[in-house]
């Protein structure tokens, strides 16, 4: 990947080339009504430390808010018809969605009621979510210990694991083939016009000053570093999340749904192994380069909880583990999408708080519509606009992991 841009002016400069940046680039370049130039500036083309590289790559329709359900439904459509969306290119592989579903468990009647309300919303939109009693769970998944569980929501239709890296790789490749330019560099400054309502140029670490029509902040956990170059504060910070891969001496004889235990620990089937994850008990912002693991979390929290929930997991062996970062929106754990209210050509695609992979098809499409038409034309994604950040009014979503 070149470090030097081919031109000194672009219609769109995207700061960050991981999942959301590349989704935006591909959908925009693929839009027949867009005839501009696009530059993607990526500081680490290995993507080794980005959120994309550490994702668990799952998708669910189990949200409490209609727009989040519809975003995932388009994601499912895109995943299941990936080759068709990519122009039936014979080089593009099919992407399989393994629909073992999410199993949201409730250990009290209050949360069970929240799940029941969510199921009604999801069902009204065509999702296959079921609200299950303890006996119904036990009949279908007898390996669970349910002594402290009163109910759960579960959906085995179009909900589970997919290979998100295939989408990511092909978005990058196809975007380049459609004329998008990717460079290995870093945006270190931005210059506004005299009125302060437009970004006129971005300065690269290598010294070039690039004129731009629009700037897209797709910087993941580093989003606020990018927005501050435009004089803008956003409530997005890196929060550490842990993933553990383990083997079981007594493997289950059926798929383990992505089980969200009331403790906050989640676990699921992962090929021949199993995957578990959780946030830390104390969940502060961390340094951008801090990926150190706290091994006590496995020993003291995760292992005891999964052994309690699935007694067959009392004898397990840790195979692998890693720490990654959520781009955590501290206001409401939902995305920030679209233009700033005053700096009109500065656009956000930030703060996904762990939902980025599953929401990237719909969000990339929405961003392409904003960049091409100045408005949303498919899903109305305006509830995620920056204006709510300015007002300090959260966009409520009850189903956040």
C-alpha cells in the first residue's frame, strides 16, 4: 500500500480503513450516482490492533429498538446474498450464516418482562425470536443449569456467526477496483474555512496537505482523536473486551447458542471449540495501544460462570485468548452517524460499542447515501445523528451486551 496520495484533492477523505471505513468506501464507490473521488487513509494497513481484527463476528435481530432490528435484517440480507451484492463476481465466495442464535437469559421477573417486550417488537418486524420459559429452554437445550433462570429469548432464524473478514476483505478489494485509493498514512491535522463550518483540507503525517469535499471519521476507538482535529468532542473511548477460546473434555452434542448469562459473560460454539467473552468488572477507558490481558478474569470470573451454566464445562482447557477494544459510546452505546451540526462536511461513522461488524452493511449503505444525495434513501438512520450527542439525549437501546 502506497504512503503517498496520487492527487492533492479528493471529494471524500475517509479517516480509517477498517470495517466501517471500507464499508463506506465500497457502498459509495458502488453507487451509480456517485461520480467523485475517494481517499482512504489508514494508519495501520495490517489492521492488527483494530476492533475489526478482534471481533467475534456475530449478528442478531434481538434489539429493543425497531431501527436496530431493521439494520440487522439488512445485514442478514447482505450476508446471505453477498456474491449477488458484489455483482455476481465469480471470485467472491458465498458467506454462510450459522444460525445458532442468541440466548438471552433472565434470572428475575423484571428482566424477563424486558425480554418479553423486546420479543414482541422483534416479532412484529418479522424476526423469529421466541420468549421461552425455563421448561421450554430445558426441553431444547438440556445441557444448561437453569436453577436460577426464569425465562429467555432465543432466535435461530438468521441470527448467529458469519465470516465478517470475508466481507471486509472484499469491500477493500472491490473498492480499489472501483477507483477508491487506499494509502498507508495518518491524518494529523485539519484546516477549516474562515466561517468554521467546513473542513477545507487534511494534513497527512508525511506532510502532504489534501483538499477535501467531505471528511468521514471512521477511526474506531480513536474517533475522538480525529474529531478533535475539527474542534469536535464526541463521547467515544476505547474499552477493553476479552475473548477466550476453550476446549471441553465433554463437548456438547448440539450447537451452543450465543448464550448471554445474567452475569454478563457470553459463550457460544466456535467450530470444534467454544468461545466466551465478557467486559471487566471495572470498565474504564484504556490507552489506545493497551491490549494487555488480565488473566485473572478467566480464572476468577469466566470459567466459574460457564461451568455453573453448563455443567459439562467443568472440565475445559483454555486454547487461546485476546483483548480487543470496543469503540465505546459512553452516552448510549449506539452509533454516531452522519454530519456534524455546524461543521457540515465532517461526517461520523463512530461509537458502535461492539455492534460494528453486524451493522456495517446498513451503515455503509447509509453513509453512501449521505455522501451521494445528502439524505438517507433506504433506512432512516437519523436517530443516530450527532444532534443527540449535542443535546446529551441518549438513544435508548435496552439490548446491549
